[in-house]
C-alpha cells in the first residue's frame, strides 16, 4: 500500500514534496511477477480478492510498475461507454487502434485475446463483479472467448473484485460460466502486527505500545484505514479516536457503505447479528433469544459467503457443534458495529464527544480482548506452532487466553494476556493448564511452558 510520509526520513521514498512508500506485500509481489513470467508462454487468469480498502489495486499496479499494462475499471455505465473507455486505454497503452466502435465488451475481449497470440501484455480488470450490473451475459461470453483462445494467447489477465459474495459466486459456483477458469488466486490480507510496528516506527518513532494497539484495534491492518490515519498525523490513541469519531469522518459511514450492497434487502438482519456479536452475544442461542427468530441460515452465509465471521471453539473440542461462539474477523468492522452502528442515534444529532466518552469508558475492557487477538496473530506470524487457540471448560470456570502447540517438537505453551503485566499470575495459569490436561487428555507428555503477555510485550 502506498503511504505518504511527512518528514521522517527519505530511504526508499520517491518525492521530497509528497513522499510515498509502499509497505509490505513482498510475497504477493513476487507471486504476481512470477505469474507474469508464466503468462509469456501460457495464458494466465488470476483472481485477486480481498475486502474493500485492503489495497488490491495498489498491489497489482505496484507489482507491474516496470512495464505498461492495460487497466480497465468497471464502473456502472452502459456497456458501450465502458467499451469506449477500453478502446482509449488500448490505443494509449498498446499503440494499436480498435477498428470500428465496439459496443459489447465481448468484442473488446476477443480482440485482445487474438492480439495476445501475437504479443504479450498484462490486462487488469478492476471491480470485475460490476459486470453483473452492466450485462450479466459478459461472464458467459468471456468464458467462451477464453476457452477458444487461451491455448495460443500470451496474456496475463487479472481480475480484481471487492464484493466478496459476488466474486465467490462468479468463480466458485459450479453453475456460473467462469467457474474454475482461473489459473491462480491471490487473497490480499490485512497488514500483520509486525508491519503495523514498522509503519508506526516510520511515522512516529516515539510511538507507545498503547498507540500501536489502537492502530491495530481501529484499522485491523486494513491499508486504506492505516493510510488515512497516518496522512492526518494521527499517531496516538487519542488522535486516532478523535479523527475516527468526528464530523465528516469517512469511517462513520464505512461499515454501511461496505456491507449494504453485500447483504441486499436483508441487510438489517445481518447488521443486527453483527452488532450483537460485536457486543459479546456470540452464541447462536443467545443471538436467537435476543432477535426472536431462527438465524442459522444467516450465520452460515455470514461465514461461508461473506467471510465476515468464523466459528470459534476451545482448542481440541471434539464436537463441531458444541461450545461454538462466533467472532467477527475484521477488527475495524467489529469496532464499527460495537460503537458506531450501536450509537448511530448519537451521531445523527452530532454528539461526537458523547460517543468518544463512551468509547473511552469501555476502551480498557474492549482493547484487552483485541490485545489477545494481536498476540494470536503475532504467534501465527512467527510460524513456530502447529495449533493456536484459546480454551475454556464447559462451565466457564477455567479459561486460558492462548494455547500454542508445536506437535513436531511436542511442546505446548500456555499464555495469559493482560493489559498490565502486574495483573498476570502464572500460578493460576499453571492450575488452569492442569485442568486442561485432565479434561482434554491432549498434549500429555509434551514439554510445557507458561508466560504472560501484556502491552509491554507488543
């Protein structure tokens, strides 16, 4: 993701007036460049997905910044206008004119596939799912053209989309014409904790761990949200909160604008479910008791189609249906539903300061939960373990924040997470671990270790 930097050094930056830097994505860039090399001999069709604002377009353009490429953006225009835009792009980037004035995208695509038999080039189609609103027939027309020309073409075709449910439908639904046509798939994910630390170090070398936790809590590592905060010099927890909860803040409407289109007419039910999960009502029984309706289908779609929630169970739980609670994947959306959506009536009358008071009041408890997720992500990023999860007994009397297992070295680590180091008691953690061994009968004979993690350890 490209970020602007205002005065903290120039290594690796491009312009002293408006200094910018691309953070992270080395693995994805290497893969994209490898795909381009493959496409010189065998046509490649890559699907690039990821939630909105994650930086898909920036990634692709940066990976291929060393040579010209065709970039088509599918906006909600009539098909003939889109074709005119494509024709202009082809003439400017490839130096070849389209004969006539095409009014169907299939004509443009077939022309390019034929051209690709003579020369190699990269074609990026952004917001690919919007073809549904332009002309649904485009997908079946592309399928026929791709199948006809792919064996002789030298094309590096990439399609990007930010509406997750539609992109899954286009490429994973067996009834859809483009099912299984992609040769590669890349999912762009949020920045890992280590990269958030690097970003904070660039923009504010004197950052505190409280500030780092706030950046993780508010943005979840989503590139655009991080960029907006850094551009506005919001480096501290208080500055970030003031920027997010303010008049004309782009964050206020973000959850609604991002998800209403995904959910369609049933968005009110989905929003209610997500809001309740964000507030801690995270079992199906609890949710149905509050909403007074059966929601099994909604939960399934939120998990499988939209990728917004996941089932969390204690480590080594035997039954797939017992001890299930739901969690929202996305830190930003969890925060948005927990505070912005819930207290939207305050924002409607401009009570921004009152909402900031509520968030500040609840911040220590809420951020403590987020801190656990931060350390889980950090452990996952280390690559040192084969299983990572939390554990609690059926009665909820014994709970262990993190258990990290390495089945190769036969070692298990029990971790207690608190905001303050002084609140950690390893003797209590050891007693809980004994209950874990007794109930689960797992990791018996493994070496074990115990430690506490706090803000100091970020």
